[in-house]
C-alpha cells in the first residue's frame, strides 16, 4: 500500500504543480496582494500549475483572481489599538477562532496536497495557528516549505524580540527549506536582528522587488492626474486629509487628483472626506476601493502615497515620481523603506520630523512632482527581478532541488 501511494503521488507530481499560499491577513491588504502577485506569476504560462491562497482578509472576495488561482477565506480577526485581537465571528472568542482557522488550514493542505507551501511573513502563523500544519508537513518530508519576507519588517531590535517571543526563529530553522526576501540586500536586510544560524542564512535568497503590471482593464480619467493612495486606508486618514487641505488652500494647485481611499477607511471618516471632495469642483475625484489600481498607477502623472510594500513596488514598476508619507506606528517599517528609497533617489519622502506635516509642505510636494525624477533614473529597473527569481526557485524546489 505504501509503494502504491508513493507511485500515485509521483504520478500526480509529474502532471501538476500545486502551490499553496498562507497569508494571515489580520489587517490591511499587503499580504494578500503580495500572495496574489506571486500566485499569478507562478501559474502564468504553466498550464500544469494551480494555486490556492489561504487568507484572513475580509476583502479577498472583492479581488479578481487569474485562471487556476483561487482562495480560501479564513475566519477574520480584528486587531485592537492595544495590540490584542478579537474574533469577527459571532459567538467565538479569539482562542476558538484561532483553533478553527488552524483546523481549516491543515484540512486544506491535506486535501489539496500542494507541491510547495509559501508562507507570507509569519513563520508560525497568526497566534501559532500554522504550527500543526508545519509539523504534519515535516513528518511527510516531501513537500518543500518557503518563508517569504517583505523587504522591511521593523527595527532590528523590535523584530528580534517579536520573533523570539513567538518561537519564530525555531520554526524557521526547523520547518523551512528556503527563505525568500522580496527585496534587495543592498537596500535593506530585514533579517538583521534575527539570530538565525549560519545554516538558515545559507538558505536565504534575495529575490528583488516584485514587478507589477496592468492585469485587468479599468476606466481611468482622460485628463492628467496624480494618484493619491493610502493603501488599505485603515491608517491613511491623516495623509488624505493633508492632501485635501492642499487642494482646498491652493485653488491653482495641479494636476487634478484621483483619490482611492482603500477599503479599510472608516465610513464616518470617508463621509466627511466625500463632503470636502464635493466642494472642490471636480479637481479631486474619490473612490472607495479599486482592486485594479494598477491601471490608475499606469496613467498617473505622479503619486502621493503611504509606504506599504505593494504600493512601493507599483511606484517602481510603473516608474512614477512619488512622494511617500510613511506611517511610524505601530511599526517603523514604512519609514525605513521610504528613507532608504529616498537615499537612493527612487522617491521623495515627506517626513513628519524633518519636513513637517503641514499644508504648505504638501502643496510643495504636489507642485514638485512633475519636475521630480522617475525611479528608473535611479536604477529602479535593476531592483525588479523578484517574480523571475521566485518562479525559478519555485520550480527548482518542486523538482526536488533546495538549499536545505
């Protein structure tokens, strides 16, 4: 029976490439959008490949997915201001919800039988929910696991303490065949401060940033515009308000703007912003959420944005002059990314301490966009090899080659 099972498994592997993604997504869009970009690249041009994304994002169903890419929605959780979590599922506490999510994850992996598991950012998953599945896969011994990290996690001492508390170092050492960093080593090393062994560091691969393209057609304004995007929008109210103040205080300010609030901007805040937008006579057009934002990037004259990973990749990919207004709480991730990018001449940063979050500073930033250099002039093209490297590494792992 064991030989027959092995034969069936090998026959399936010869005819399919099944890739499972884990994206915990307790807040925001970043993890899901990164996993979606990777899944699209890994299935494109390979009719044997398919992918499933396990995600906790409450807006996963509002995205389009390419052929042979699907998603499974895990029960949602909400992060409170004090850093704790509560369940979005009525009648269940956070421990019960975590247990339910863990069971769904393991059942999905067992039924799908992936040839490769790619985990985004959290080695042990949300509150350790991934550990039972990792143990099961480790016991099987024939399914490679990859930990994918964005270019910046947080300050070294902060992320070091966090990983130690979660048991993430031990999990990374034990369960993962490779670690992929979706960035460039000479820009920033997110593993600085992590006490990884030399063996684990030998399994590190810096892929480069993940190039984005227009995948879905979308209507965009015919006249020149700048794009204003706070990413998911949950922490973008300050930036959005400052942009609106700039247009309110300077009637001659141009180009006009397209503002995408993001799905997590609260309804009351958005209603107040919509009232302000209505008074600007069409100089600012606002929309709540656009899952095809790449098309808006492609036609924009420039970008005012926050400093999330996916937005940064889009700025580089579509070669747009950009001013990043990074958040500094609860993590310094966006500020680190923006400051490093500014040092390389890729973008300009509007820093609260250095520049001041004033109406005058935002007016100046918008006015300067047409004269600001494009990322390509600072060598951005050489940083955007991530998807090609990921595809090559994934195929190598599924063919039985790895760094472990």
